[in-house]
């Protein structure tokens, strides 16, 4: 029964719009519109979810809109609501791409090294020491369209990093 419980949880689409929410996901956005299940600003903490309640969190083109000085708090909040070893997946505009530059609300420049600040396996984690994440092997991935995709996994606090 414990193994089955570990696979139960909320599938959360954060920062989505009602017309593009992932199927079978709970949609959270600061904009109230049809299809949005939880109206909450992603830059306001805490979120209206219990600790360890989400199995998977996705965010499409929203992490570039998080104010850079809130990024650690934002990632720590996602860590709080995600189950241990749960999955966080972002697609975002690469910081120097035309996709990033054309969007007037983008303010957070993301590149290949950005998420190394959140994984204790990398030296950059030592700078701020946020809640620990694990960058999935093979990520980040750059698409020629100017999109960067990253998948992270929530590490338990005391997990040994190899």
C-alpha cells in the first residue's frame, strides 16, 4: 500500500492559462479564467497546497516571468509541495534567444547553468544552498526554437549526493 500511496498526488500545471492547461492536471494561475482550478500568484508564498502533495509539477514559459530575486524562494516553494523524488519540468525561453527577447514580461534570464544552483551535485549550489534538487540526466536540452527544457527531481534533504 505504501508504494501505491507514493504514486498518488496532485499533477500541477503552474502558471498555465485556462485554454492550455495540461490534460488531467490542476491548473494554477494568477489570472482567473475558465479552466483555472486555483487562482494564486506564483510569486506569493506559500501556495495553497500541503507539503509533499504534488506528484508532478509542470510550467511552460512561466519561469522566465518569475522575478530573479524570488527565484530561490519560488524553487523552495515548489520543493515544499512536491513529493520526495517527484518531478518538476519546465520549458522556458533560453535567455539570449529571440523567444526570450520578444516577450515583454520575461525578466528572468535562464541558461544551461541556471538550474545548477539548485542541484548539490554542482559547485554553483554552494553559492545559495537552496532546497536540493537533482537535474535529470540528459537535461537541460536546448531546442533550436530557442526553448530550454529541464527536468528536476526533488531530493530529500539528507540524501547523499554522488
